[in-house]
């Protein structure tokens, strides 16, 4: 992976060389192996490189007679595409996937994009036509932001790069910030910042001096027609073949590739298949916790022993989360709802110290194979609605959260029944499973500064969502609809950033996600619903396919969502940590003006004397969200300055 930046002037003023250098300097962590730039009267491109493919020949920005590119990512099928392009007359000077993108555009134009199997974002300048292409992969794995300012368009992998633009300061858009709070993402191309957009997943935008940018969508989940194999065994055979091939492609690298082991079935299967393909010994890395409620190290070690990997473990405690939280938020750039990104931020630092640049993970299996609670909740509500007199209705609640022991208490059982009954007439709309998330998260509005006049408006959210839905959305099953929304909100807007791109590349480590091969996603999307969730058995296809080769202790145990200690990391009996005291003080809350200081201090007072063993979802989320929003505000106010290291310059093209 890499960091990319660009400046495209709409008028005739020349892009600032100092600004593009400054923007690139903020992205060193993404590409610590060197930096380069291209500068002309029309455009400036900056690049920081994490060298993985063609270590000596893949430096960027890369230029041919017609095109110049600054590219972040991997095209995993670049070898196959290279052969096809060569047969059409393309000549290559490197062995990099970067050059494959350029040659693909020379021959196919933007029609090349659907041919790429990868995770990418790039800026491609067409010198002949004076057009700039800004493109992003199908599922938003790699980021790309755009800012229109002072008659110029600025682009960057991370919004902090815009801090180096003279006269510009990032500010939260409060309405969008609340939308992020409710959905765990902003919709469409919106971000939480004023005037900063995101290039949407599966799209590219074309910029010229003579007209407004044109946005073209080349991919959307579920838009292609598909059918399910008739039998479960046929589906299983197809799926396992695709997954193994996906891992083979994602092991392509000129540097060593390691695996993350979480202890769950997803990463365990990816690691097992990796071992079968690679044959030689490789490294695995895991996060363990001193708090046993979050620790899964026994399963991690069991898998590491099975595949005979060189295993490394990072044990994380409350103090480590507290002391690293501000640094993690600097990289994530916006509020988080859980502290779960922090251990992964620390783990990527360990990975980097072990001279590893690439890791495979099990991310996205929960979305495509329906492993989230939201799928079970929808199934429960649908059954309750259709079978109002069934004696099984209340019993199903006990199967919702088998990993949460305290929910088996009869008192909690009754409260949960009442909670879910409240959604019986309010789940079969376009929010599907997100109705519950929005309802739970709406408590944040009680803490937003009332001067912002933000009111809870679910209809506004649904209206915004409706503009994103494909034409065939209504023809899908309820759970297919939920998958689409989970992938558009939680996955690409939050998890792939907070637990993927930002936390790994904070220390120059590239994450690769075999489950997000588009061939797998598209095929599985159309599989029979019961293949993916049989009754309440989540990821049924995955469990059945690998139950004979993965330890039963892993395949049969209840799913434990990856989490880390939230509120307990910052609030202690008798007072908060120094982090909490500083950022949640009266002075700081008043200074940044995001939150109602009285309600914030009331929340903190609730835990000033004692921290109970069990803390509810909402209070954990509130403390984490408010604290991280305060920290993000501090980072925006106090811009970091970076000196460009001229000794690390690997490309300089001035035209």
C-alpha cells in the first residue's frame, strides 16, 4: 500500500510544489520506503511508497508517453492481465501492477476497471486529453478523498493531508457527524468534514478544466444477475474453490506475507488455507487481552500450533489502550465507537518491527456470510411477525447472544423481549437491520450541543439511503438487503478504515482480505439464504465446508465479536485517566462545542465512584465516541508539521 496526493487546478494557476510535498509528507506512515512527485502546469501528484511488488521497478509516480499515475493498492490478477495486454501489443518496462493499470487504460480506457481484482485507489492523469481519473475499488477497501478549494481540486489518501493546504482547516460538519454516529458511516460521498468528499466505492470520477467532475459507477453489489447452486454441496464446492484461489492471488508478493489470527473461524480458515498453499513456515500475529472477557488467545494458539506458524502475541491491557488512543484517532481521523481499533494499531507496530509488510485477515466474512447479530435480529423479527402465536417466539431470544452470559438472566430476558417487540412494525423498511443500530445510537443526540439544532430524523436517513439503492433492491430477500447496507455502512465506512486501512498503514503494514474478492462476494450474494444462515447458525456454509479441518473448539463455539475494553480503559473508580480528564474536562468540551457539557459531565459522574463489572452497550459507545470526537477536534486544531526527507525521494518528474 501507499499514500497518494494530488492537486488539479481548474484555472490557469500552477499547482503549488510546496503544497504537494507537504501533503505527501503527512502520508509517510503509509509508504515509508520512499516518496516521489510529478509536477506540471496542470497537475501535481505526490506518492509515498510501501514497496511490495517489483521492489526496484515500481516507483511512483509512474509515467508513460500518455499517462501519469499515483496509485495506492494491489491488483492481484496483474500477472494474468499483463499476459492479456501483451497479446494485444502492450510493451512493459517493469514487473509492477502499477504499469498494468496504465497499459490497461491505454488499451481499454476506463473499461479496464471491472477487469481489476484488487483493492485500490488511484489518480491517473491523461496528458493527451487533459483529463484526471480518480478511481476506487469495488468495496472501498482503500480510501480516496477530494476537496474543492480555491479553484483547485485536492486529493489524498487521508484527510490530514489537506491540513498542509495554505489557508484551509478541517472542520466537522455536525449534521454529517451525527449521521456517522447513527449509522457508523456517512452516506453516499459525504464525510464528517465540511467540503471534503469521498470518492465512492465502485466509482471513478473524471476531472477536466472545462466542466464539472463526472461521476461514473462501474460496480454495485448485486446489480449483476446471479443464481444459487441447486444443492448445498455444489455451493460449498464453488465457494471453497473461489476462496482458495482468492488466497493464492493475495499471497502474490515480493516480500513475506503473514496472517492475523483472531481466534475466530474466519481468520483460522484463511490461515489454514495459507499454510496449505505456501508449504513453508510463515508468521502469524494475534492480539490477546489481560481482561479475560475479551481474550481469545487459547484459540489463537491452537490454530498457530495446528499450522506450525511462527506465532507472536501482543497482550493488551487497559493502560495500553488509554495511552495509545489519541495516536490511533490521529490516524483514523474521526470518532470511533469502540476501542477495538487500538489493539490493531499496536499490533501493526509489532508486525512492522518483525519486518513484515503484508498480512492476510478474515475481514468481511461476517458481511457476506451473515455473521452479524443484525441478521439474526431480522430473522427473529420476521418470524415473530409471521408466527404471532408460536410458542417458540420468546425462546429465540436466548439464541441471539450466546456469547453474552448475563443475557441468560430472566430479568434481562424480559427486557429484551420488550425491546424487540418494539420493532415488529418497524423493520421491513429500507433500513432493515440498521433500524436497531440507529435506535440504539440515537442516544448520542442527547449529548450533542443543542446550539447545533440537530434533531433525530430517521426519514432523512432513509431518504438519503434511498438514493444509494440499486434498482433491483426491492427484489432481494430481507437478509440480502441487510447485507448490502452492512457493507455500505459498517464495513466500508468504518471497519475497513478503523480496523483495516488506517490502523495497519499507520505503521506501514498492508492488510489483504480474501473474503472481499469480488467473485466470492457476487456468487455468495445469490446463494440460497439458508446456505448462509441455517436457522440461527451463522456462516453456515463456512462452518460446514471446513468443519473437518478446523478444530471443533473453534467451529462450534458461539461467535464472539472482536472487541476491546471501552469505558474501563478511560474511567476508573475515583476518576478518569489523564486522557479522559484532559479531553473531557469542562474547558475542552466547551472549547470544541460539539457536546452538551452538562450531559457529558453527568455521564462521567455516573462512573466516578464505582465501575460495575458489566457496562451496557450505550455507555461504552457514548464514552468512546465523545472522547474520540474530542481528540479528533484537538488534532484538527493543532496541525502536525512534517519535514520532507529529500534523501528518500525516489521519483521527481517536472514537466
